[in-house]
């Protein structure tokens, strides 16, 4: 029986419905374009390395790409970084053309892409930067110590972001960082090795 290549969880559907009802068409376009560019960066790089994309999954962690095939640790690192790199390239291009044309959607989209890319580079699983950190730690320290360091780093940084986010919320500067930190804490895997090589956000 052929495995489904596209999987969507109930939580992802509910989140998508909420975003659709809360955001305007302009805001949706500004958000979706950077997300698609980010994922396209992963897909193109995976294909260049000859890896097979097994499925796309949407859940409360975001859009995930499950893949397989033989690949060196360096290939996993490049594939993980390709998403944020594509997002940063899009951010600069959208900012440039947005300023030149006075297009507010492009300018807003550039800001979203910049934030998304920088956030994804944090050394916290399940983010792309966390996968790179996990791979590097495992190569340098061994699988067991690498996993322990990855988990400790993720919990420590997520908790620090939560504290900073709560302070910013108390100052009346929004809840975005606190919500992101809560999402990171809830998304911490029990075993880093289970997600470090074969799945990308």
C-alpha cells in the first residue's frame, strides 16, 4: 500500500483556519510567500543531494519534510541550512523591490521572511539550526553526549526566550516571543536522534 505523501493533522487545520479568519489577504500573502520559499530551499537542496522526499507533513510544529536516502552529515547540514538561506535571500530581494516599487506587501513579506529565517537558525530542536547543532554535537561528542547537550541547550534557550518574552509582554510589547518560546518548549523531542537527520522544518 502506497504511503500518503501529504499528511495534515487536525491541529494544523485548526491553526490554518484561525490564521485565515484573523489575517487579511495581504497579510496571508506576506506570510505564505516566505514559507514557500523556505520549504523550496530545502526541497531543491535535498534533490541535489539525490535524497528522496517521502512526504510533507503539516502539524502544530509547522511544515515538515520527511526524506530518506544515503547522505553524509555535511549533506544533512547543508539541506537544513538551505531553508533559512533561501528565506534570507528572499527577504533581501523582497525588501529591495518593495522599496523601489512602494509595494507594501513585498516590504511586509521581507520582514516576515527575515524573522522566520533568523528564528529557524536558533540552535534549538526542531528548528533547522537545532538540527545542525545536534549533528555537530553528535559528530564531536558522540551520539549520547551530543543528544544530551542538544536537549539541554534547547531547554535552556527556550526557557530564556520564555522569560524575555514574559518580560516584553509585561511591558506591553506583545506576546509573540513568549508564544514562540512556549511552542519551542512543547516541541522539544524526547530523543534528539529521532528527528535530527530525516526531517526538516
